[in-house]
C-alpha cells in the first residue's frame, strides 16, 4: 500500500520549503500520494506548482500579531474552519497528516485529531509558534529543527531531526578560491533595509582592504539600485541582485555570511559549512530568530549581533578580524558543519511511517 499524506501549512517560505522537502522524500522513496492544504497566496501556489505538488486551499486566519478585533474574529472562526477541514480530510482520506507550521495548520491539525488520524508536526524555530504549541498537545509525533531546551513539547514524542532543505545545499560545489575574501549579505526573501544600508557605511572603513575583498549581496527589490551604486562609488568588487534562485551556489563561494536568522537560512548555511554573522530580525514572532541565532552562536558556528547594534563600523571591524585570523573562520566552519542535518527529510518521513504501524494511537 502506498501511503496517502496530507501536508498542511505554508504561507511563508520558512514553512513551505520544509514541507516540500518532506513531500519529495515521501514521493521519491515511498511512492506516496501527497496533497498540500494551504492558504492560497499566489507565491505559495507558484512554488507548489513548480514542484508539481497538488494542493487545495484551506480557510484560516492568523491570530497572533493582529489587533484585538481581528484576533476575536479569528478565534470565533476556528470552529467553522475545523469543521470545514474535517469535511476536506474525510474526502481526501489520508493515512497521515503532517503540519509544518503557519496558521493554516491549526484547523486541519485539530480536524485530523478529532477524526483519529495520525498527526505529526514539524517546528522550524527554536521557539515554537502558537499553532504548533497548541497542536503539540494532541500530535502523536513532534519533529524539531532545534533541540527543545525549554521543554515546549513532551520528550517522549519529540525528535530533533533538523530542518529539511533542498538537497542542492548538500551537493558538492566547485572549490572556493582562497582570495578574495568573499562576504555574502542576504536579508531574507524581502531583503533587509537596515543590513543593506549599514553594509554600505562599512565600505569606506574597509578601503585599505579593498583589493582583498569581494561582496555578494542579495538586497530585495527595494534597495537593489542604491546598493549597486554604493559598491560602484566605493570601488569594491560586488555582485548585487534583488534575488537569486542560486542561493546554494552563492553560499558555496562565500567565506562569511551576513544574514538574518530564519530557520531555513541557518539550515542552509550549516549544510554549506559556512560561518556567519547573524543579525536576527527583531520583529519575528516570539523573537524566535534571536533564539535560533543563539543556538548557532553557542555551538561556535556564528556570531550574533542584535539588529539595533549592527552598524557599518562593527561590520568593518569584524571583517578585518576575520582577515587577520583565518584560523577563527576555519573553526567556525567546522562547527557549522557539525550542526548540519542532511537526513532531516528522511528522518521525518521515517518517523511518520512509524505512526502508520500503530493504527490505534490513543488520544492524549
């Protein structure tokens, strides 16, 4: 029997891409039938269709981070969303439901539990979101990208698998030239204006090192022209783009990353064995990016600088230190590689399939 799996979540790339990695593992190794349930944002649908993954729209509303009236409306809408999700699951008849975070996971996860379907969830961040904290109480299995140091989930059903990412980040890349020292700046899918502007302020302070440095810079749409002009005026070698689908290749060329601390980015840079200067996005829910970054910092793989303290002067000083201490970079890269989880998707799928061997899972 080929398993039929519903994966629910999405809304952001951080939730969507781990689900896609797991879906590919299910299909390629177990010939599973996989259907995504997600909120139908255009970018989400575009990505799912690129990977030839069938999807259906599901109704839900965000609760956290909204005004009081919007939160009340969202909570009052939950029962109807759960009932609609029950009807959807009864038609799809999956053997298993896997939630990968985001508010869409809530109603479908609860519906799966009320129907007695095996429910698993994956939490990408070091501090779980509201939806997964609630679903963790009823899920049969909880997969984690970071160790659960704070005990958010029951130990007996939790597994630290890491965060599933695209396999290209683990594939061999051309050897990285020793020179120039290459810094990759990336602020996430939308860019990061503060990072972009402070990097430009660092350039005059690095003038003495100009011939030894190169920058790769993913700016987001808003700042691409200004950043490109800034490098040209300062006389630095740089490749600037708003976005690239070749992030794995850009990381392979870099000696140091300057980036936010989303769970996906951290999984990717450890897969590439790269050292990083992490500047967590300060408005992330529950400040989870700072918690993500501290895990890498404590392991010796990265340095953390809070957004409010990240300046061009500090960046310039840090780059000069790395240029003078290549052994420090080597130690951080080795620590980064030790955190990589190349088999995350396979471990999640194996853990899910174990649940199918236990048809009478008692409800908590």
